[in-house]
């Protein structure tokens, strides 16, 4: 099996700080934090894709895909792309008979 190192990505100092803040913030979605960890790891020239994918429980295709998205969009690649269609909405629950919504 070939073990190709990823083409290292160049992270500016501000991008590195931004990604580290995303990881440390307790409110960041885990999929975003995982992508940030991948990008930080890929900036190291000694990283091997297969090892990185196993360590972060991703497929190596996901690693390469993230690298390509990073080349296109920059640091914004850690966030989900905008989707077409109707946005999600949360409707009030109809727990009461008169369907009045109250505060808890």
C-alpha cells in the first residue's frame, strides 16, 4: 500500500490561531473542530494521509477532499457549504389545547 504524504498546506499565522480557537471553543460543532484538526495536521510536512485519517477516524478521501476545499475556499473550508432549498425552522410545540405558547 502506498503511503503518500499530503501536499502540505501553507497556513498563515492568523489562520493557525483561528483554527486553534475553533478547536478550543466548547461551542464549536465537532465536525468543524475535526476539520480544523485535519487542516492543522496537514500543515506538518511529516504527516501521512493514511495515519492522519485513522487517527481522526476519517477516510483518506475525506482528508484529500478537505485539502481541495481548503485550496478553493481557504480557512472557510472547515464550515459547511451553503445548501439550496428551504431553511430549517423550528415550529412551536402544540402541547396546550389552545396552542398558546408560554415561557417556561
